[in-house]
C-alpha cells in the first residue's frame, strides 16, 4: 500500500493554489469536477503521492459540511490498494464501519470507497484502486 493522496478541503481551489502552487512550488497537473461527490479537485504531485485540493460544487457537498464544521484543512487520507473489493471485504469482516459498501468512481476514473472515521479513531480514510 501507499499514500495515493492527501485530501485537503478548501473554500476555493484558486485561492488555495496561491499557497500550494505559487508559494510552495507544487504543480497542479490535473483539475476535474467529480459529480458523484459534488467536488472540484486539483491534483498536485508530491513525491510518489499527491496533494488533492477539494472545493465544493454544491451546498450539499460533503466538503461544504466539513468547511462549515471545521473550516479548511486535511479532510481525508487516501490509501492505494490493489483490490478495493477485497480490502472492503476484509475491513467489513473485522466489523469496521464503512461509508461506502461498494466502490464508486472517483477522480481520474479510479475506484474509491470511504471508510468511516469511527473505524480508524478519527481519520476519514479513502481506499483507491487505480485503473491499470
Ligand atoms: Co480523495
């Protein structure tokens, strides 16, 4: 496994890029709207991982709710797995609480599924299976 990306909630990607890209020096290589999750994302590679900036596209986006409650900041950690169905089954068999019982289509066409923060002691975890 590896860290596929760190998801960071922002009120606006353009504003956030003033820090992450202009000031810090990371490059925004991919911007996309993920309709299913009501977010716009920007991907900035860092080592073998990426920073994923998230901006809500709707007031009922999960990111809107997070921003209201917590302000901006780290929203989730995404772990890359080889077989997301097997990972979900493994967690489920151990009684771990899942948000997504089956994978959904995420950014860049990847399969993604979220694990409830209650399972991990407070960290929202995203499983990602990349399309090979
Ligand atoms: Co993510």
